[in-house]
């Protein structure tokens, strides 16, 4: 009985989760939908509609008890079954993502980083080790990793993707400003930072 | 005669731009809409529809001449009038964004970085200097900067945002996993990396 969630619902649920996290840190036990709506500058009815979706996965009086609502969102978004991933490219962006506070809490388990630069090999960041990229095929198999987060420079994006695909990577979260050519059984998700930025500024000027 | 572009159109146009950039590097002069469609795994009619939007801003036979199509997209998306921005937080993510190949080509002109950590002050990354955050109010005024890219740790996000707002920052591109409380005349764009990731994995498993 899996519910297909739209992009927008997923993003809102993640934001609700941020708010609930903050409430828990402040030891606040209850929250109302208008409080959430106000913080996000959206309509209260939207919040209630989203929370209603969660009722399918939990039995608590969601929409009021902070901890319970947080748990319901986590269940709905699959945080309990984290997915293993590798970061390819241990530059600033790769390092930033490896350090990113709480990817693990959100269902993304970064196992290791890879780089072609030997001087970066064996560096440890946030308990994750940088390996020579040559070791990737073997480690992907051993650790059962099918997700790669691509943060190499633009000029190396396609050849790195080709190498990942040969190593049985099936999902590429692409942070490079390139469109990758991949076979039909490989899924690419373009993290389009520039598009996001433009959406932000073009619609507010 | 400004056309309001949806999020999806902007993102697709940015991806077309990546492809055109690549074609120019390879000295390929012409491109067809089916070629673009195939690379992005979308419908040809969608590409033609998007390109049609551009006809309003250019006179060349767009959809065929690579350089001309690229220029039309740049005009449509406002790359010719770059916006000035500051990065707040010179950690890995802030540094990665400061280095990000070509934000400037895409209309985002990062003027400087700011940090509270004195050991980072005066570091130069990609021709951009890190300043003590105390200098921000003055520099924002002098350089006429209204956009801040927030990459500080979660725990400092709200107090940093409060400080930015006091310094007349009007747009916050928020990379922290928090929901910021801001007055109604300040626009926050949440760069929801976790939401993006979840959308990617939840809908492909």
C-alpha cells in the first residue's frame, strides 16, 4: 500500500520535519497546523491535507504531538531504511555533503568518498574515508551500493559517469552542471543548483 | 513584457543550456529538438514548446543554431544582468559554492564570503575574499548586496538570518536544514537537499 508522493509533498514534509526537530530541541511538546503554516508562509489547509496523508502510516494523534508527528513523517519518507551511497569527488562539495549534518537521519547513508587524486586518499571526513576511485567497482559490490553522488568537475563528469555505470551504479545524483548520457536502466537526478537559484530570483524581482 | 516562467521551465532551460555549452565545446554548430529531448529523456514536443517561449526574446532561428539558442536562453533567464550575492559561512559548502565553476555565467555574482571564525578571515577562494561577519552590514550597503547564501551550521542558522535581515539583506538562499523565521518583506528560498534526494529515491524504488 505505497502512496506515491509528489515532489512538492515530499519537500513540504521535509520542511515540517525541520520544524519538528527544532521544537523537540526546544522541548515543546505540541504543535498546531497554523503554527507550521505560518512558519512556511503557506496555507493552513495545505498543512492539514499533508498531515492527513500521514494518518495512513501512524496511529497517533498527528498534527499535535511533536514527537509522534515527526515519527510519522520519518516512516512515510522511509528514513528508517537508509540507502547506501558513495560520493564521487572529494573536493569541497563532496566534503560538504559528507559532512552534511544529518543526511543519515534522513535515510541517506554515505559509506565512503572516492577521488582520483592520490593525495586525498585515506583522508577521513565525518567518519567516512576517501578511497582511490579504482577501488570503487569492488567496494560497490561488497557494500551493495547502487547510488553515487557525483561532485567531480564538469570536464570529468561524463567519463566518471561511464565508469560508475560499468561498476553497476544504478542511480546518479548529479551535482555537476552537465547533462549525462546514460543507458535506460540508469536513473540520473540532476541537482540543478543554478535552476533553483534562478527560480528564486527570477520570480521575485 | 516579462513572461512568468515556472520552476519546471526554468530548470529545463538551464539543462538545455548545459547541453548547448557542451556542444559549443565540441564545435558542433547545430542541434535539433529531438537531440535535446533524447539526452534529457523527455518529450520532443516539450522541448519545442519551451524553445518557442524563447522566440519572444530573440530573432534567430532558435532550436537549430547552438550559439544563438544558447544566447536566447541566457537572455530569457537574465544571465546578462548578474545579481550580487554574499556567502555566509566559509565552511566546505560555502567554499564549494564560491568555487562552483560558473555561477557567474549564470547570473549570480558572488562578491565575498563571511565567517565568524577569525582563522578563515582573509582567505581567498576563486578570487573571493572571506571577511569577518562583522563587516557585512557595511559591505552589503557599499556593494549594494541584497542576496545572502546561508551555509552556516544548523544551530546558528536563525541568529545569522536575524543578523542578515538587520543588515538589509532581502533574499536568503537557505542551505541549512532549518525553517527560518523572517519578516514578511524578506524572501527565503529553502535549498532542500534532503527533499531533493528523497524525491529521487522514493520515486524510483
